[in-house]
C-alpha cells in the first residue's frame, strides 16, 4: 500500500491524557503516535458521518410531503407487497 506524504503536527496534551496514551501504547504494543493518529482518524470519520446524517435529515425534513418525498408508484408497490403477505429476503 502506497503511503502519502506524512506531515508532523504538534499536539500539546495535558499530563493525564499523555499518561493514558502512553499506558495504552504499552498495553497494546503500538506506538503512541499510531494510537493518536488512529484516534484522530476515527473522530474525523465519526464527524463526517454525523454531518452526512444531518444533511440527509435536513433534506428529508425540507422535502416532507412534497413531490420529492416519495415516488407514488414505489409507494403503491410497497403497500401491495406488504399486503400480499410475501416474505422478504432472508
């Protein structure tokens, strides 16, 4: 796997957080820098997912009860399927 260029970023940590990071690095056998890098990646991924969720929720709220809300043919097919009692995929 090709790695992109690496840039250093100085992050001052309070002593208690620094100590927790070092302890976890010792327990896991991973470098503290790798743990910190992964924690930042996870945080940013979570925030990106939350922003996408919020954007979708806003769009849904703004378009509720409009022509964009639900395709009438799709809705009719869904209701028909539910009323038929057919089992869905397992």
